[in-house]
């Protein structure tokens, strides 16, 4: 897919690339990013070069993952988010926010933009969010963005050699008033 830029009232979301290496490296020095994500710890400059310089751009071209740099009005990196390919017509959203820009609603705004784009342009029928149990900030973003908590996966995440229980939630096109590509038969009550 050709690169896409999304905009919201306060943000510009464009494909993550080599121009973001320095900002990604700096942001990933925050212990909270390493604690709650699968980023390497310690996070080295080579990790940022590989991720922003090669992995994210190549994944965009292949369609395996669409990773966005989230920029504020001043062009500063405030977050990274993306949709990763999953089984069937589904994607998983991942995200992390730069420490200095947390608590300002940027992450929720970006997640809403990316999920809507996923439904409207990629025609996915389900977007999942997963986070290690205890990551209350990520859960708050997901819930504010409209995700419905589905439960806890026991031993659902392997991160840095340790398995942990994982919250899982989903967002469907119908949650945003959009049509689904595939027929959906919800469970009877």
C-alpha cells in the first residue's frame, strides 16, 4: 500500500521511517516503554535504526503492519501506533506514548484515527487490543477509543522471556456505525 497520512484536530499520523530514528531512540529510553511493550531493554540506537529505518517501512510495503509516527502541531513525535496483521480479516493495534506527552489525550485520538482508517480503508472486520494485566494506562486508552473488554488470556503474552496474563478487547466496525465486510452473527443472549 502506498504511504498514507492521517490527520486529526491536533495530530498528524504518517508512516514511521528513518526520519524518526532519533525520536524513537530517545522515547524508548523511558523504562515504562520497555516495561509494557516488547521493545528491547536496554533500547540501543541500533534498535531504533532497525525498527524505524528498516522494519516499519518494509512492513508497510508488505502490508504486514502499518506503523504510524504520531506528531503534534509542532511536528514532535508524541506516540507510535500501528495495525498488525492477524488471522482472517483482523488486525491488532499496538501503541506507546512518549513520556512527556502522556495524559493529553493524544494516544486516544491517534488510536481512534487509525482504527477508523483500518475499517474504512483496509476493510478489516475486527481490531484487537492486548496488554499485559496491570497496564492500566493502555487499557484506559483502549476503552476511551471504544474497545470492548472481552477478558483475560492466561499466559497470553510472552515478553522478554516471561509469560504474563493479558487483557484482550476488540473494536468492530459496527461500534463506529460502519458496515462489516463479512457477515457477523453475535451470540444470542
